[in-house]
């Protein structure tokens, strides 16, 4: 009897093993349906009591009357507001070093300098940021190429969205260099590059005429600048002063670069010129500055996003971890709305527009069929200071949950009362 029971047990075990192996080997089609109290699509009107249907991490449908397949896992979020995750179009945080001492290093990549365990990425995910372009800082003339990552993953490879994106050019001179010398250095570099490419093309033409093989490759140190000329990369040009903007436009028009301007707050004076040239802009986290009116000698408040908004310039916000409000993209957008900017435009400036600037708008920045299900679940309106990011979903996978955030719990827990020592006398 015992022997028969043993045989039956073995048979059941083998059957379970074979069945489980077959299940694991079969293609997995993950279907999700998120029922939300409100959906901020960005691409269209907001949807009350809507549903987002997701398959294999891609949004299949969104609306009030979405048919949910019988085999879909349903996430009930009727008390949550769901919107696309925030996108940061420019940051130099999360690097072991933002700038090099050598002024021309276009061949370097931030991919090799990103620190995945930096608390910056953990905080960014907690704040609802789902993608960011990490570029070199503003103290190198040609600072190298950027990397688009999500702030989730234990390695840079796991974080990676796009490895080769954007090239940083800074018009702020460093050391003892004047602005005149800084620009001349850039012009000389581009002149030398032009000579190099002409000689390269001549050698290539000579080889073709002589019917000889030509396997010479472009110098790896120059390749990113060549890609910039061929519009395979976008130039992110930092301007420290309003007077730098015409120089940036000169670079843009002379070399026909795809260009995004990264501006200090004092570049607001060049807003009409930027609007005329129809260049996209990334604003400084310092959105409000005060200046003395030379005629009245009175202090005047300059609201930078409103100046650019009224001029008709498309822009994105960025963050700064040194101050509370500047750390949050929602705070930047809320500040602009408080001073008169349209809410829809402010929300686009932290989602769709930055996604466009860094070339990931085909995947991120809005909730619509065909895009990634990379979403944030909010406890209330995104521009409300009391709103929390409850969950973050990246390509259909929940990668952050507030209730499981141990560091946040420790930060928010009430301090224990200090008990007075008992008097033993």
C-alpha cells in the first residue's frame, strides 16, 4: 500500500513539474486593466471614471467604456488620479562627476558616469519622474553625449531607455577664458572638424576612383560632432546670459543643428528672439527673479515661465535638489499656473514636451493607445501640494508603491517621546 502511494506521489510530482515547465515555456501575454477615478491623458481631455487597458506593457485602449478582457488583471484605482509619469529633459545629477577639466570632450558619454545607487534616482522615482536625460554639466565647452534612463534598476543597463541622446554645448566660459575666447575656441574646433571631414571624403573618393577598398572609419573622438552635423544627435546649448542666446542661435543656424536651448533665468530678455527662431527651451528651476527697474528704481518680479509662455515659446521645466520647491516638477508647473499659465500647457511642460525634446515621445509623455503604460497614480490633483505619488508603473510593471517605501515611512513616522529618567532618590 505504501509502495502504491509512493508511486502515485511521484507520478503527481512529475505531472506537476512537466505542466509547470510547459507554462513557463509558453509566451506570457500580460493583460492589465486599470480602473481610475480620473485619467489625465495630456493628449486629450481628462476622463472621469475611466479605464486603461494594457497588454505587454503597451496601452491598448483608454476611455470611459473600455471592454475589459476576461483574462485581464484588474487594478482598482477609483480613488486615484492617473497621468503619464513626469519626464525630465535635462539633469546632471546622478553622475560621479558632472564636468571634465578638458574643454572639448564630445566623445565622452554620461553612460559611463551614472551612479545607479545614487539617492537622486530613488528620490526621482518617489517624486513621479519616469525618464530623464542625463547630460554633462555646464562648465565644459563640448561636454559629451547624454543618456536617457528611468530612475529604476540596479545597473545602468537596467535603467537604460536611450544610450546615445543629445550633446551638451556650454557657452559659459570657465577659468580665465573670456566669452570672446570661448566662442573662438568653438569656431576653431568646427573649422578643424570641417577640414578633417573634407580630407576624409577626399580619401574616400580617391579610393573609389582607384577601385581600392576604403575601410577607414571616422575618428571616434569626432564621431559625436559628426552625428550632430548629420542630425543624429540634438545639441543642448546652455546659455548663462541673455547675450549668449544670439551666439547659440548663430551656432544653430550656421551648422543646422537640431537645437534645444538650456537657459539660466536671466535669459528671459531673449524670449522674443527665441520665439522668432521657434527654438524649444529648458528653463532654469529658478522660475522667479527680482530685478531693479532702472527708470523707477523699484524692484520688479519676473515670472520666467509666463514671459516665455506669452512669447509663444515651447519649454520644459527642470529640477534642482538644493531647494525644496525646485526639487519637484509638479511644483515648477504649479508655480507657473499660479502666475497665469494655462494648466494644460504647464502639465505638458513636465510630460509631453520634455519627452519630445529628448526623442521619447513615441513611448512616453501622454496616455494613448500605442504608448508605454508608464504611469503615476496620485492621491489627488498633480498640482496640489498635498498630493502623493502612490504608485509608479513603468511599461506595465508597478516599480514603486508608497506603502512599501521604508525610507519614506521612517521620515514620516512620529518621533518617539523622550521619557524623563525616573528619580531614584
